[in-house]
């Protein structure tokens, strides 16, 4: 079948990459991109970092719609998929291939009070304008975004409280043992971190806590995670679960439909399970595979996932994927400034490195990633020695 019309639903990083990759693969037909936001594609990671600190105001990506021959429709959300047609409130777009990159949106807490979220550049600029000296800021959630926002708010002189329902920061991603090592960072920055502290609801001037508790705040930011933006596909025939269900080639259950980035729940042969990865690296690379396959290639997308966070003056990087039963090995003193946590799976002699959390040790992350891609066995005693490069812990 001749492919003449491609629709990209979603105008973030993955959308921008999908458009560029279609052209890079030699596709010369029509490309229409529907983006719900009024802005051309932009990068989100700086929103909670440099932009929040006041070091930059725009994070626009270099998406040259004219050079790409891109029919870019901003402020126009896809509202339905009906056969081979995407509908919006303004029009209908017939397609031969559809690449869905609608990303994810923040989860909200119950309650009538004003709760800010940090997902879009408009969210970020609005929060930043309120981070005045002495402002009482309550951040719900000590995950990556909560921690980065707390960093910026404390640096701008706010009185910051972070409430976290779990027993440690970033526990969902790291587990409690590794997450616990992040706790002192909050206190050192003057942030009041309250662990095992659920929030019942957001009220006008504060947070209602279980048992009649109350936290007064001038600014409340909810940072408790995101959900994939897939509501518009309800009833379309596209299988949905925790995201758009796609196979290892990023193909959805409806022929001609592909998904990438935050909204895609792809099958990983490497991990033998479905993954939905809400990180920049996936939004950067998965659209290449979706675009190539949409044009007839047969590539698998099966990365070793990676993300980073910049919090409390530290560069935090995590690569891989670990399960609760994997064994944790420390490299260096986690009370110090430069250390890593490695997770291994298997038994002595056949241990494989499955994940690395590197704090101020980018080489550990890079070498760990290579070891994971190669699937090499590692000597755990050498891995535990921070003076031995991770690559030299491999058993040859
Ligand atoms: C504040 C912040 C900081 C971050 N920092 C890091 C970091 O340090 N490291 C890291 O690895 N990752 C980070 N991330 C995550 C990273 O930015 C995301 O993984 C990435 O943006 C995902 O790109 P995407 O294009 O898949 O989705 P998105 O960026 O969510 O883009 C999707 C776009 O589609 C639009 N859309 C939604 N529904 C529709 C529809 N029906 N029709 C048309 N358009 C629609 C959305 O409005 C949005 O503009 C951060 C995210 C945020 C919000």
C-alpha cells in the first residue's frame, strides 16, 4: 500500500521526533501533527530545573515545521479515532498511518482547593511566578518532579514542605532502601520532608490530612504521578491498558496505528514484560522505531531504559529495570556525595547487572548500561568496590 498521509497525534518531544524521523527515512508524503497545547514542541525536563530556577524562559525544540513540510496544528486535540480517520473539534484527518504520541498528564488529588501541577510550560511559568521568598509551598509527592521543584522552591527562599505517602522518596522507582538515601538531601536544603504522610484532599488554603490533620499552604503542587493521555481512543478498537498496548515494534492492535513515548506500553523481549517508560530518553528514541515501522521496516524497540534527575545539587541517573527481589549492592558510601546502587539478579557466578542508580558517578551509569546491553555476568565483590570501574566487574 502506498503511504501518502501520516497523522501524528501529540505535539511533544515524541511528536517532534516522529515528524523528523519520517522525513529522515525518506518519506515525502503529507504529515499532519495535532498538538493539544498552543505551543510548538518543547522540552519538559528543564521546566522543573533551569526554567524553574529562572535561568531560562523557553525550552522550545528545534522543530522546523516549514523545513519538514509539516502541517502543524497547534491547540487542536485529537478527540476520536474512527476507522482511518482522526477527529478533532476542528476537523477530520484521514490517514494511512497514525503515530500516537499524546504523552501523559498529571494525576490530581480530591478536593476543591487550587492544586497546581507541573507538566506544561504554562504550568511551570505560573508556579515559578509564585515562588516568592517566604511563600509556604506544599508539594505532594517526593518523586522526581516533587524533588526537583522542592530544590528550586527552596533555592528561591520559599518555606517548602514535601508530603510523601510512601516511607521513602522515589520509592516507586528505587524501592525504600535506595530511596531512603535521598532523605538527608531534603533536610540539608531546608525542606521539611514528611514521609508516610498521605493527603486526604486539597482545600482552599491547605491540605487536609488523615485524622483531622491540616497543613496550611500558600501554594500547593500535586506531583503524585501521571497517567497516559489515551481517553480520546476509548471505543476506537485500539487496545488500551496502562497506556496504548503496542507490540515490540510499537504497533497497536489496530493496523496502521503506532505509539511511542510516554503513552506507549510496549512489549520488551529483554525484560519479558510490558513497559511504559515515562522518560525523555524513550520519547527521544522510540519515535524513530515507530516512524521506520510505519513506513514498512520491522524494527524492535527494546531499550535498557534510562533517566536522570537533578535535585539538591546532585546529578542522579538510573539505568535499567529492577524488581523487588533483585539484590542491592552499594558502590561507595550513600551518605557521601558520589555513590551508586547496583541491582543484580541471579546466583553467584551468574549474577547479571539489571540496574544502576548513579549519584554523581556518570561513568558507572554508562558502563553499567553497556554491561546490561551485553548481558554480561558480573563479579559482585568487584562491583561493590567503587575504585573498580563497573566495566572491570564483568566476568569474562
Ligand atoms: C517537569 C518535568 C520534568 C521532567 N524531567 C525529566 C528528566 O529530568 N529526565 C527524564 O528522563 N524525563 C523527564 N521528564 C519526562 C519527559 O519530559 C517525558 O518523558 C517526555 O516529555 C515524554 O514525551 P512525549 O512526547 O511522549 O509526551 P509529552 O511530553 O507529554 O507530549 C505529549 C503532547 O501531546 C499533547 N496531547 C495530549 N493529548 C492529546 C490529544 N488528544 N491530541 C493532541 N495532542 C495531545 C500533550 O498536550 C503534549 O503536548 C520530565 C517531565 C516533566 C513534566
